[in-house]
């Protein structure tokens, strides 16, 4: 299973720690983590996954691998700017949106357009199931992926 995690390149310490725990749980599931590969939520999720020996993929908006965070196993450059958001969500079997700004909103919209199941964690209220805790999110995810 591949899980795409989307969220802002900058975030509060609280959101960073939640995203880090999401990354850990994804690794514990044996799933591959896919992100946009940069800072904030993306870095935190990758960091958490690496703490549990998970596999991480970053799909960068630029043409420079150096822009990827230090917790990536595989770095894919696109030179596509925000258009890369489509690639991030298409490569997940499910999508978890954590907090986020307008880029995250676009990723949620693309994921829904492509028929992906989207789970929110303190994210946009746009017709997705949104959770206030990592535990609640992963209880629901476990039910849906049985």
C-alpha cells in the first residue's frame, strides 16, 4: 500500500508532531509514504516514517533534488511547480491531508476528482472525513483497509 500525506510546507510544532506520528504509523503498517518532499508536514511525516524504518518518496515541484528533505529515500523531480500535486495524490492508494493551506486544498480536490479516499487531520472541511486525533484517523483507516 502507498499512502500520500499532504500538508503545508510550514506548520506549527503541534501539527509537526502529529504529522511525525502519522509517518510512524504508516511505516508500522508496512506502507510506503508519498509526499511532496519538502518541509513542514511533508518533512515531519517522512521523519516519523524513517524512525520506524519506513520507505519514503518525495515528488518535488522543482528540478533540484537538493530541495528534498533529509528523510527521503527516493526523490523525484518534476519541474512542474504546483502541478506536481496531481502526481503526489495519484501515487497514493489513500490520501491523508494534515492541516495545510491552498496547495493542500488543491491536493484534496485532485484526490477526490481521481476517486481517492481522503482522510483529514485538522484539515479543510470540504466533504472529507476530518479527525482531531491521529488515533481516531488510524482507527478509521484500519476499518477501511481491512
